C-alpha cells in the first residue's frame, strides 16, 4: 500500500470512489451533478492537494483539500474537500496514513488544517479517530432532513 499525491490520471478512480462515498451516507443528499464532481476533482488536483492510497493499481482511499480562510479573517488554513476509505480497507492504517500525509503537507506550507466528517454515522468513533491524530473537535453540523 502506498500513499502518494494524486495525478490527473487518477481522476476516473477518484470520481468512482466519490460516487461510492456519496452512496454510503445515512442522510439523503442532493443528487450528484457529474460535471460539477469532475470539475471539483480537477480543481483539487490543480489548485489544492489530493492524496490517494493505492493497493496495486487500485485507489482504496483519498483525502483532498484546498487552502481557504474563515469569512472573518485572512488567515489561511487547509480545509478538506473529501476523505474516504473503502469499507474493506478500514481495518488497516490507510486512514491514519492519509490524514498524516494531509497534516504533513499543511505543515510544509505553514498552515493549520480543518477536517470534518458529515453525512454518515459512527460519529463517536470518527471523533475519537481525529482526536487520536491530535486534532480537537470544534463544533457540529446540523441539517434539515
């Protein structure tokens, strides 16, 4: 298993992975617009950072982010766009390695990170996962169903 920066050649596998991620949510989400999803992946590759976990020639997980700032400040941080590991690979250390790569990249460009988990269950386990990696919980997201 290898963690590496994604390239333009990974778009198809990342696209398929994000379709799968979308289908795994516990809350009904708005439908995917294929062109927008494709353009978001392309933008992340060109303007942000995308890491993939690869086993053989298959992507089994990914994390991506863009540099942003809060609406009240010019101080920049690295925010995640997506973070997903296929269910059959979740008992490995792939998720840890992906987030650590994301953190290491942020430190290399002197930024803090903001990551989250939304739209799926097992919230306490995911909170513990991020806390284990040295991150602090900073709020919650509420949606109308």
